[in-house]
C-alpha cells in the first residue's frame, strides 16, 4: 500500500515537473511564433492537449489506486469473516459433543493461528479470555453446566468484538448506538442461558 502511494506521489511530481517545463517551453515557442498567428494556434492546441492528457492520467492513476485499495479491503474482510465463522462453527460443535477430544484441542490450536492473521486486537483479547475458561474446563474432558455458562458469557463478549470489527462503522452510522447493541447481545445470551437452564430442570 505504501509502495503504491509512493509511486503515485513520484508520478505526480514528475508530471508536475514535465508540465511546468513544457509550459515554459511552449510559452517561449508561442512568443517566438508571434509573427505567425497560425503557428501560435498550433502551440495553444498542443499546450491544451498536454494539459488534458496529464490531468486525465493523474485522475486515472488515482482511480486505480482507490479501486485496488477497495478490492484489498473486501478480500481482507472476506478472510476475517470466514475465520470468524469457522471459529463459531467449531464452538457450536464443541457444545454439542458429550466429551472433548484431542482433535477438538488440535483444531482449536489451528483456529488460534488463523485468528492471529487477521483478527483485531480486541477480538484477540476476548478470544484469550475464552481460551482461559476453556483451558480450565478440559481437565475432565467434559463441559459441565457452570463451564458452559462461563463459555457462553465469554463467547457473547467475543461476538460483540467480532461484530465491532466487521460492521462497527455501520453500527456507528445506524440509528441504534453501539452500547445498546452490546446490551442486547448480552441480554439475548442471558435469555438463551435461562432457556437452557429451564430445559435441564425438566
């Protein structure tokens, strides 16, 4: 990205030098051709054509840079979204299993490495909290009721961070504040936990 910006600045600098030098050259040629009006008109046409070409080249170059940046941002967002969804699918499968296996732990290690590629610092911090709870829960290779609740609470905080990373700008521009969205996420998590508790009690 910095290389593209540096290249653009260099091209703009060279273009400015060429344009200024060409202007003075053509201006001198214009005055030299004063006895011949037709030649003066040709010089003016050349000067106008050069100015149009240079301005068009600068605009096209800037447009290309913007399109490249936009494409890179879209690809990076797709990568982050894919990794986040992989993590959520993994955790969903973990909660469905009666026992934690070695494959589960190994897959979590690789998901941790994937997150390191693109996750925001806040997501990494929230994920670390979840890992600490998970690590303390694998002693008996099962997730009891309290451990599940703790993991769901940590997961709710993680999903808040993921949402902020992916669509935080859209939330900031929306009619509902980010704080209200986070409150609703935590409330929904508490509601589903209470539903699970009632189900277990029957």
